[in-house]
C-alpha cells in the first residue's frame, strides 16, 4: 500500500499541472459552442444525403473496378490498331482531292433532287 502513495502523488501533481491549461481551454471551448450549434443542423441535413449516396457508391465501385479491368484488356488492343490507322491515313488523304471534285457536282444535283421530290 505504501508503494502506491508516491505514484498517487505523481498523478496528483500531473493533474495540478493540467488544471491551468484547462482553465485556458474552457473559455475557448465555450466560445465554439454557438458555432457547433450552427453546424449540427447542417450535419443533420447532410446525413440523410450520405445514406442515399453510400449505397450508390457501393454499386458504382464494383462497376468501376470492372471497367478498369476491361480497360487493361482494351488498351493493348487499341495499341495494336495504331499501325493500321497509320496505314489508312494516306488513303484518306488520297480521297480528299476526289471529294473536292465531287462536291460541286453534288451541289448541282440538289435543285434536280428538289424538283423530283415535288412529283
């Protein structure tokens, strides 16, 4: 029993050291109470929204994981198509002059098309 007394004295001294700090903190805590009272209704408004969002998130996360896993399969396949696309670019550039020749002819046919639509 006598062994405990020095420990108790140390604890009491520690508490005595803390009390001045508490007296500094308590007015600050009291000042924050009105702000907390303003925040609490906002939190109460947010909580139902969170309960609506959380199930949605639990539905979305597996879908996102599925999409990500598919993307890891798709990206290499897309990388394989790049050389094919690069091969088709000269073909497209060859077609453009032909289109510039055809467009005036198409513009000329529009009035004829309008006339035949009236028949």
